[in-house]
C-alpha cells in the first residue's frame, strides 16, 4: 500500500505550504482516483447521497453521505456525528482501507503523523452547489487535522481565519488534490464557491470531496 503513495517524489505531486498548519498536496490522490470513485459508488449504494437540513431549517445545496464508524449529520436537532445512517437505520458503510491509508499518508506528508480518521464525510457538488463558510468543530478533539480530498471538476475553495469576518483567500482545488489543515489552522473558517459549469472530459460534471476527521 505504501507504494501507492510514494509519489511525493513525482513531478505532479508536491506539497505546498499555504500557511501555518495548512498544506496542499497537489495531485496526491490522482493515481488512485479511479479506485476512490468506485468505492464511493459502492458506499452510495448502501448509504445514498442526500441533502441534509441545517438546524435552522435550510436544505444544504451539497448532497452528502458518509463512511466510517461515525458519520456527520445535520437536521433540526443540530450538527453531530451519528453511528447509524438515519435514512437506512444501518451503520454507515465501513471506511475502505484505501481511504484510511490515503488520509493517514496525506496527513503524515503534511506533518501530522499517526492520523487515524474514524469519519469520512463525502460531499457531492454539481453546477451551482456551494458550501458556506464554516468551521469543522463537531469533533471531540481538535488535535487531529482535517484531510480533504478533491475529485472531479475543479472548485474554488475559500480559506478564512478564526473569525467569520476575517479576510478570505481563494484557492483552486483540482482532481486529486489533497488539502490538509490542522494545529494552529484547525478551526479556520472555510467553504466552497458555487461550482462552475466547467466539466472535465473524463470526470463528468461533478465534484466529490472526501473530508476525513477524527470525530469520536
Ligand atoms: C467541507 O468543508 O466539508 C467540504 C470542503 C470541500 O468540499 O472542499
Ligand atoms: Fe468543513
């Protein structure tokens, strides 16, 4: 398995430090992207993508599912992690080994050794889907980083500060990119601009994002 991720020496894969605790691993997941997309399809057959509702009653524009011991969930009762998928009443699908290895290796490459994610949120974006600025703060312990994998059409990611009103920088995330933030950056606000219509010939017109966390 380690060989799959030994690509850090390849030209297409390089770590870019974007600030304290933030690293963009360009193309880190590209080589295994087909395997990842097949696994995502399997997961979605057991626990389908759905549009969650925020505690305030708004339907999210992104559609989501999860895998791993814990799945992130939102409804009128709040944001939280749950062990079963409320729509199937069954446990979330197991986290495929290839997911766990990818997240663990990416975290190490970004300086966060021994990352052991127990939750993987899978977000699906189509044209116009966006994600408003937010912090990832439903996890029990903020010492572990967030590992975020981008697949499919490019998106513009927004990185803010620790306050919602802080200035936001924009960066493009393309197919295979892995963004890791943790330590001093763990609670930075972030979001995704509305997905544009651009489609990548062999990746359809969607964007899939995998967000790995240590939640429980
Ligand atoms: C998220 O913050 O949950 C998603 C980020 C992304 O889609 O890149
Ligand atoms: Fe997030």
